[in-house]
C-alpha cells in the first residue's frame, strides 16, 4: 500500500465510500460523487481506460 498524506475536506469524508469513485494520475487525485451505488458502478465500468479529462467530461455529461 502507498499512502500519500493530504487534507481531504470533511464533507467528502462524510460521504459513504460506495458513492465515490477515486482516480489518480501522477499529479492529481480526483473524487467523483454519485447519488447511488449503481451510478458509481456504472461510471467505473463506462470510464475504464479513459484518462482524467475524458472521465471528467463523461461525469459532467451524464451525472451532473
């Protein structure tokens, strides 16, 4: 396991982990929040192989 210390806003910590998708690259960590576990799982399946910009665009087009 690799752990990178950072400060995550408390309101994100309060959200059930099953409603969050977390991705990282060499210079950022992104957390997407969903209304349901099913939405989160669909997002993970739909964005497999996408880069961060593609995932963000997909999220904004389909889940916001």
